[in-house]
C-alpha cells in the first residue's frame, strides 16, 4: 500500500500544470495565469484556475506579484514542488 503523501493527492491535471511550471522555472521563464489558460489541452480556464488554487493550498506553488503594475501574479514552485520533481526522477 502506498503512503498517503501529498504528491499522491495530485490528479493528472495538477501534475501536468506543476510539471509545466517547473520546466518553465528551470528555463528562467515566469509563468502567469494567462500563460496557463492557453494550455487548452490540459483543461478549461475554470479547471486550470481550480487546480492552481489547489496546488497553492497544498504548498506546491506560491505567487509573486509583478513589480510593474501589480496586476500580474507569477507562479513559483516551492521546496515541496522540488521534492516532488526529485521523487519523479527516482522512479
């Protein structure tokens, strides 16, 4: 029986979003909600918004506000997201 760890609580959509944000972060690209809602292959705007909110509540992502205008929020992976990524490479 597998342990009930937070990464086991993620669904496929959340894993896809988290992987996208992690890859962009490694490339030095800041990801904002507008970038994510363009990923229509993942889901609708409402689905993506709900899953991002869930990833933030589970502490996989944090937000930072743009210094230019303050209306844009960027998503940054947390240490927990880094642990998730490391656990994937162990598989």
